[in-house]
C-alpha cells in the first residue's frame, strides 16, 4: 500500500512594529537583556494592555495579501499557562474570533500552480526568552521579546510533500516581506514554523492521526524534518502500528524528531475572552485604505516579469523573491531596456556581491554594491559596443570598489573597445606570424586551436579588441 | 475654640484651606494623630505614610500660600485601599504574596489625585485581593467597625470605609467588584459610590475581576463623593475599557429638583431573611423620597436570584487568570525552600495566598477548564446578559432604582468566616449592579436597634452618576443620617492591637 502525507503549517511571523503589541516598549531585536521592558510587559500588578494600531494594520495587510476576509469584529482571548518567559502567565491571543478568516497562498512548484488555503490569521503577543546556559545554577529570563507582536498564520492541511511545504513557506515569507510586515529571518526566529503531519493510504479521504513537529529553524530543516516524520509515520503504520497524537521536536543535529509531550499531557489553556480589551473593531474604511496602499505582490510581479518582459521563469522567480531586488531590477531597466541582459547582471554579479557582503540580512537592502542607474549604464556600454562583455566584468568590479559610474572608469583606464578594423587585423597578422606551426596544424583540421588564436589576439590588444571583429578577421586570415 | 479638624467634611476643609483658615499641614497632622490614636483598635491601615503625607501637605501649603491650589483637593488627606498601585509606597493587596512589594509606578486614579494635590496618609486594609465582604480575609488581620469594635466594617474595602467613618482622613478610594465599596459604606455609615464600569480607569489597581472591578470614593456626604469622583473619572488611554464619555461637573448636579424622578423598587430586593430594621428604614427612606416629589413604583428584576452564582463563576474565572502572575519570580514573595521551577510556583503560591483566594482561584480554574467552560463560564455570561437586560427593562420605566445596600447591618467578626456561602450572600443586593456595569451608591438612612448604620442603595443608568448623586443629595438634605460619626474610640490596647501582637 502506498501512503501520502497530509501537512498543515502554522507560521508565527514577528511584526515589524516599532513598539510592542500592548505597551510602548521597543520591539527591536538584539538589545541588552530586559532593557526593553516596562511594568506592562513585565506584568506588574495593576497594569493593562493597550492595543498597538500598527500591529492590527499589519495583520490586515497580511490578510488582504492572502485573500483572507477581514473580520469587522474580532476578539482578544487569554491563553493561560505558567512559564517564566510568560510574565502574566497568560498570552493575549485570538481564539474564537480571529482578525482574518480564510484566504489562500498561491505559488508555483516545478512549473505547477499550487494553492494552499488558509484557515485563519490572528494576532498575538510573543513570549520572552529563557536563557539556560549563561549561569551555572540558574536559568535567566530576558523579557525584551515578551509582548512583541506576532501574526499566526494557520494553513489548511492542503500540503502533500515536504518540497511543497518549503515552497509555501518561501512564498508566504516573500509576501510578508513585500508587505514590510515581517523581516522573515528564520535564524533569529522572526519567522517560525510548526507543522501538523499525518499520513493516509493514497485515495483515502479521511485524515490520519497527526503529530505536531516543532523547532525547525530553516527551510531546509522544515524539509528534512517533514521527510523524516513522514517516513517515521509510514513505517509505523505499515508495520501495523498507530501514530500517537503528540508534539515532537526536530533535532537538526541528529536528524530526527523526538516526542516532547503526548496528548494526555497537553495543556488545558483555558481560553476565555480578554476582559481588559474591548472587541477589536475594524471598519470597512480602514480595510479599503490598507487595500489601496498594498504593494504589487510577488506572484503578479513574477508573472509580469515573465510575460511582459519575456524573462525565463527562473529569472522572474529569482528577481521577484525579494521586493527590493525586483525594485532594483526595475530601476535599472527603466534606464536601459534590455531585460535579459540586466537580469543576468543582477543575478550573477549584483546578487553575488550582496550575498558576499551580507547586505541581504535585513528586510531591505539599503546600500547596493552599485547603483541601479550605473548598472544600466554598464549594460548600455556593452550594447553600444563601447566595451566588451569581458571588459565589463572588470569595470563592474571597479564600480563596486570605487562607486564611480562605468563611463568614467572606462575613460580613466582606457578600456574603450578597439573596433578599428585595421588595428585588429594588424594584431591578427602578427599573432599568426608568430605561430606558424599552430597555423599549419589548424589548417590541417585542429579546429580547437581557434580559441588559442582569439586569446592571443585579445592579449595583444589588452583585451580591448571587439571580440566579434577578432573572430571575423581571424577566420578570414586562416582561410587565406 | 479649636475645632477638631478631622471632623470636617472634605468640602468644608477645602474651603478653609483656600481661605487659609487652616493649613494642609495642620489638617494632615490632625489626621495622623487620629490614626496613631485609633489604629490599635481599628486597624484600618496597612501602611501609614507619615513622611510622604507631611511632604505632600507642605507642598500643598506652598501652593495655597501663593493662592494657586492645584484643585479643590489640594491639601486634603485621603486614604487609598491597598490595591491601588502607588509609586514608591508598599502595595500588598493585603496578601502575603505581595509582602514588601514597592511598585515602580502610580495607577491613573492615584496619579490624578496626586496631580490634584491630595495628601496620601496611607494604604488601607482590605480583603486579600479584594475577595471578601468583611475585611477578615486580609492576610494582616481584620479591620474593626468604629461603631462596634466587635463587628466587621464590611468588605472588601473595609479599611477605607473605617478610615473615613472614624475620621482618620477626609475621604478615601476603594474598589467595588461585587459590592466592595457600597457594603462597607453601609456598615460604617458613610457614602460609598461605585461608578459605571468604565467611568474611572482601572489602570494601576491590582486586578481581581477585570470585567467587574471599578474604582470609587468613600466620603462623609454626597458632595464630597461628587468632588472625589470628578477628580478621578474620565477616559484613560492606559485603560482600553475606560469610556470616552465626557466627565460632567458632578457637583453642579447637586441641589436640583427631583420632582420628575421615577424610582423603581425591585421586588426581589426585599426578600425574607432581611433584618427587620433594615427593611423598615429603607421603606421610610423611600417614603421620604416620595415626599420630595419622586414617583415610586415596584418593579421586577426577574434574574436577580442568579446573580450570586453568575458572579462567582465570572469573577473567579477572571481572578484565576489575573492572579496567575503572582509566581514569586519577578516581585513579591518567593518561597525560599523550592528546589525547582514548578516547586517555586507551587510553594510561593501555597505560602503566599490565603484560603479564600485559593478557593476562588480553584473555582475559576474549574469554570474555565476544557469540558466545563460551556456549562459554567459560558452559561454565566449568558445569564449576565439576562441580568443586564432586566435592568435595561427597568430603566425604560424608571430613572433610578432604590433598595437596601445589604440585607443586614454589620455582623460580628468571625460570625460568617467559617461559612463562605453565607458570607457571599452579604453581597446579594449589590452584585447585580457590577454584572450590569451600572453606577450605584450607598448612603446612610438610619440605624438599627443596636445603633448600627443602615445603607440605602441607589442604582442608576449607565453613566447616570449625575442623577444618582442628585437624588442621593436631595435625600441627604432632607434627613440627618449623614455626617454622623461614631462615638470616641477607646484609646489603648484594642482588639486590633491584640491581633497584631499575635
């Protein structure tokens, strides 16, 4: 019997608000422990929460971008449990009445259009962090993160493979980054994912018992953990066993999932409506205002790059994965309309430097290795025949180092391509004269030597000879 | 002749301060002296703030000297129930678990009074976390009723009521979740006002039951209560459940004609088991109001019988969650013997909470648990809606409801301590008002055969405090039950001192 996996994902995305969800403390990552705290997020006696409007707007943005319905009235709820990183001993979340209902994420996997439906998106506050290894006989608590806003995005069990799960997550992260509501950093934990997985015989329409897998800190970890968990469940079920409803932790080092708590020990969170906050009312005007200000999202932009600019699917995908890269590409394209050439330069040269210099670690790349207008000018110089593609590589490195526009570099360094036919022909003649044995060998059929002659001519012209003319003149002379 | 400054009403003291006939320092010293003298018998305070009170009084005198008082309350000595969070001043909610807790901030009502120039003489005793009707659930020993030291002052804001009744200060703040201002006001013979839910910010009061808690004043008369309410009422951006409704000049509402007022007398609030003198005094008071021109009609609140049960599900559910933060980790008392995290939680809470608090946490936890939620908490919310609807229907025909505040006068210390359900019934006439979020006031309307005060309760429409105060004031003006002070408290060793020594 063959089995298929059924996967649903829960994503927790930290929102890029300046302050926390229910107090005015900074929500910024990386400050000294407990420096971003106040009586409210430390849960001192008597404090009350006040909702951050920006966080609500970010949730609306996420909802609209995934075709969710924005609830006119949603309700905060308390999720009660004891843990030192949760100062109130309850998390303010949404339970029965989330802010966004339904919706879907569409993406392409191996050329195939996929659609994963969403159950809901709701707002909630993050917990703090317990630090266990800083002190010999105590754990320390850092409450900087306590109260930072999150959206939890819950998918329907529509996912059928680990690769599909990863593609869904990439698309979702890309959408949130386009919306500028989440920086999507999985290592820092601002984009976290838990998975619910079950298996069932192919053709069956009922769901098997699911396990929840946590602690997957990269796309690769998600794929590996899911592959592992699916294999584990299939082996279990094939051997006549049963999957136990439980929470399992992914151990990336040992490449295995292990049981964290079973259903019997599951918390009773005793959810109830948060009496300190009135129902959250989102008016139609607000929703429409947010909708009007939505940016173009990755999927339509990808389609536009493919169909309107004629880019290959791969190029469109790479260029639109990040909004800032796509913006950069379009800024360059606006100065010089050669979509494919600019695409090549962005993908091969600009993004290489971006990765090397780790400029892409933040949500927005603010300092580009070269300005988009300079990249456009460089491609224009090639297309006009002023410099060769090979010389352009040197010019590009110089642009990165000096920040100068390409024309200035070409002029300073005398890199203008030699297109003087007589000069190139002279160089060709000299090269052939210097290697009579190779010329003879070529003429006897050793075609491969042609490249050698090209190289010698380019060397003789300091690489500035127009390669097309070099080819042409060499062929002519060698035929003589 | 030297007058006893502590016998002044807040309004008359404020007049004298402005006219500089007396100084804030004199007034404050008189109160501090009175406190020192009577505390061994009364135990109204958990913390007396001698130094801060003197500093505040001096600052007030400075402003008054320059003819620039911060408000009517500038230089007026007040007391705060120990659930009000006060910057730099110990705040315990009468619980061991907050023993020694000194808050880093002021709550909104406190901050408003501070800005108004009030002098805080101290923090008053109450039932632990405001859970109780007698102040006997305080972890630091009960307060004593100044009319009879062997009797309770009512609760939970008993200390504040005692402090005002016994002239230890000129006014006080309490909180009312199920009757915790009105009941002690009734038992101690003073005015206690519970405003509409949302009228006064809850920011900075130690939460008991968030959807029911409300801050309000204790005072010698209705005018003083109006002055205090005006100072603390109003929208607060720190409390999302506080109402944006503008704050009227409550003092201006006093003195108007009550000829067009339609009073409703809830049939269900005059039931068997009521102390006969309470019944007769309240009926006399209703007759007095009628003679002032008000019309009186008997009405029905059909779901009144379910109020206590509803309250003890909703209040305890919210309390179980609100009190979960007291884990011994960040502030307050931590069990020192604990060996692990769970052990720290268990022992800190075991040692830190009293019996009644534990009882309510357990009740509330149960009411919210999977499998019971719908039957208990869910059902209670539905009944709460029905109770609210009862009042809405009553207010279609009436402007104000009138009833006793409590079925009895002050009971003896220890009398109901062993029987929580009997104790809970002390609030049977006040609790619905909290469930419906309405304003209510208790004003003195007589004494029983033992000379113990009886309270008349008036219940208004949401944000109908002006009407409430106007009618209360008219009644007060036509009778002389207000402003009566208990006889001299014997100096020296009292029951409170004996208990403290134990």
